[in-house]
C-alpha cells in the first residue's frame, strides 16, 4: 500500500501460509487515525500485474491480541 508506512503504520504482514490458496490479504498493525484514507494497492507475479484502490477506515481503538 503506497504511503502507508510513511504515515505511521508500524507493522505489516501477509498471510504467507494462505497465499497459495489465493488469500493475499495484508495485515496492518498499529495504525493511527491519521492513516485513514485511500491507498493504491499493487500486486504482481511472473504472470500478471494488478492494481486497485482501497479505502482504509480506522475506528475506535481496540487491542486485538496477535496470534
């Protein structure tokens, strides 16, 4: 996600064990209200490139234990 790290998101990770099944979700941790906004997501493989815009909405502060 372009720009997210420079805005304050401190941790990002993929669900590596689920990528082969098509889950390319990106986990964001420690986002701030200021991180809210529209982002361009870009993914590429040896076979194709794809990009799309997503909107990140940050709601009330909730602590979720990481597994």
